[in-house]
């Protein structure tokens, strides 16, 4: 908008002119591990500062890897207290956990009433694992225990929330084995334990496919309102999700039309309507930038070619940085994931989450390159936008290059313009819809929360480096994104609830005009680099709306 075209009603309101930079809805990351309380692997202040620098204005915090895990009202209160003690820079919503016996046949650590209390306290989803979680205080559920959780959530009717599953289902241990961890991941597998290809082979795609089928069957039988598959790495599993999600959405639409209801996909048909018994769950899924950017064999080859951990690719000792579960798979799988993501409107994976899982260097075994024994999880909260955009404009465009191949500044503005709406959906709109955050978040609309990210999609950084340890806001700065030169785009400003919470040190001189250029010229006196404490705690209202509350007030 030209400055001379500002409506008279806006007189006196400060105007920041960002020139030709892109302004999008603030990003929503539905899968983050801040790991509070009880650990020092991340933290609210550091994690949300990294989120702000990366353009994320809302994140959903997972219930595990903290002590205690978020499994009941008391542990939820402990989480809120930890957030109040280290105030967030962006908005934070909480996810509760549902745990089982860990396959050991015990009674578990949680009652159905505990799960219901978490939902009534305003969490945005409930999360379970179908495989060992790495966290002793978060045992996984068996398929039967998963079904019991679904039955409980289904019984809550309109008060219910999505059920998130870490969907890997390893083969059952032999019936004669007294050890329920006989098929536990991280057990011995072929190879010397330093190869990402070997790690991927130890957790094959079939584990994800079998898990998705188990989740789908249980969800349909229980009649749960919504189920979400976390961090899909397998393209075959993603195809399963897409086929079922599309069929279920069509079935709901037909049932709603038959009784004169809504569109049947998260609409207004009530629990007591004639069609409610026949309604299918809403099925959604996410993938992650690391599955869209990397292939295991490519990383193994690049790190083997590097002379040391200090080299551009980090050397073989850096390989544990890429360890995650489900694992990064092969190049063909990556290409197939991209094809499915770009067809997100037909069901299946529709969003890209970071699955930020921080850990100290010693837990990652960076001194030895021990992939087998290392912590499984990738640190990437700050880089979700640059990594997804870089992958979308390079790999998805057919030019995979290599992890040391610099991103090229694009001169195809038309192609960028076509991709940007899809990017906004993957990184914001889809998560807002899936977890009940819209219309307050995920879109730029009157009455919304005024969460915005302003960024330069053409920026590739000095010497092609967008991500660097010295500018990383994670508590532990080791990240595989620091070793990849294909990341693209730089966040210039992040606004949360109408407040500027982050701005870069300077705006690009070629795009900054008007007030923005003047502000850039005196950047140090304009606003702090990251406005800590500007974020709020998000609670889900009983009616499904969004309550944005001060974290200190949330303790009262």
C-alpha cells in the first residue's frame, strides 16, 4: 500500500513500509520439544527466541523429555510454572501425553481421568508413541492401549482434541521372549553404527506403514473426532494417510449433505445429529524439513568426504546430528514426499513441523560419530522456514545438488509467487486448521491475532550460508542445518499479537524503503533484537476457541 493511500481512520498509527519483502501469517510449529521443566537441553526463553528469529509466532510444546512429563493436571501446572519462570518470546500452546505400559504388561503411569483433566485444562492435543520414546517417564502405548485412549477421547465429544501418534510399529517380540524390549529401536543392527543409511535400514518404512494402518483401524472403530500422524518420513506411509484422509473427508461431506449439515470436514455437524455415528475422524499428518531436504546416503557420502568435523560438511563425527526417528530415508522417498506435500489439498501430509529435539553435544556423541548410541532428534526450530523454502526451490524443483552446494538467488519471481501461498499453508494455515487455532492464527484476517512474519525469500546469506552457529538461538547450537548451504530466505521481522518481537540488524538496502529504511539506519535504537516475554500461553477454550493469557496470570 502506498503511504498516500493510507485510510484516514489509520491516521496516527505507525506505519512500517517493508517494500518488496514478503509478509505472511506468522508461522505455526505444531511439534516442538522445549523440554521444561527438569532439563537444561533447551528452555522456553532460548527456544522461543529461536522460533522468533525463524519467523515462528506460535508453537505447540510436546509433553515428553521434561521431568515430569505432562501426563496429569499437576504436571501440566509444573510446565506452566516453568514457562512463567522463563517467559516466551512467542505464543506457546501445550500438548498433553497419554502413556501406556511400554509393552511390559504393567498398569502404566496414568489413568483415563488424567487424560480428561489435561483436555479440560486447555491442551491442544494428546500425544502417544507406538514405539519406545527414548524417555523412561513416557512409556509407549500398545495398539490396545492406543485404542483405549481413543475411546476416552471419543467419549468427550465436542470437548475432545486431536490425538497425535508417533507412528512406528516395530515387529512384536517373539512370544517366548521375556524381554518386551527385544525389538526396541537402538538395539544392535548391522554395520559399525556410524552410518545413517544403516540407521534408516534398522527402522524400515514398513514400521511407519504398519503403524498408520493400526492407527486408522482403531480411529475408525473408536469414532475419535481427529487423529494426527506426527513426522511422517515414509512416502509409502504418507500415501496411506492420503488415501484414507481423502476417503474419510468425502464420506463426512456426503453424510453432512444428506442431513443438510456442514462440509463434513471439521464443520458444524453436532455430536447428536443423525450423521454423527457415521462420521469418520479427521485425519491429518505432518512431515519435517529434514525429510524434505536430505537423503541418508547423500549425507553419509558428504560427511565421509569432509576431512574433519570443522569442515563444511562436518566430517563423519557430525553424522549423529542427522539422527532422528523415523529416520531420514533415500532420495526416491524424498522426491515422493515432495509430490505428496504439493498435493496436500487432496489429503495426506499438509504441514511441515520442525520436530525440534535438542540435546547436549555429549548426548549426540559428536566426539565419536556414534549414530547408533546418539540421541535421536534434530535441532531445527530456528530453520524451518529457510530449510523448507530452500528445499522447495532446489530439491522439489529437480536440482538436489549436495549439502555443500550453495543456494542460488532466484531470478524467477513468478515461480516464487506460485510457491509462497503453498509455503504459508504448510508452515501455518494447515496447523491452525488441524489443531483448532484458526481463525485467530494461521491467516491474516480482521480480528485475528496479528501474527506476522516479514522475510526476504531471495536471501542466501554470505558465501551461501543462511544458518550459522554464531547466529543460532538454540541453547545447544549444534545443528545439521549449519552444514547445508541450500537453505534460503532470511526473516527480517516477526510480529506476535501485533507486537514486534524480532527484527534483524539491518534490512536489505535494495528492498527497504520509507519508515523501514529509516528504522534500519538506526537499528540499535529501534527495538531489541528479540523482545523476550512478549509471548503468551495459549489455552483451548471449552467451545474450541483460543484463549491467549499472560503466563503469570495462568498460574493463578
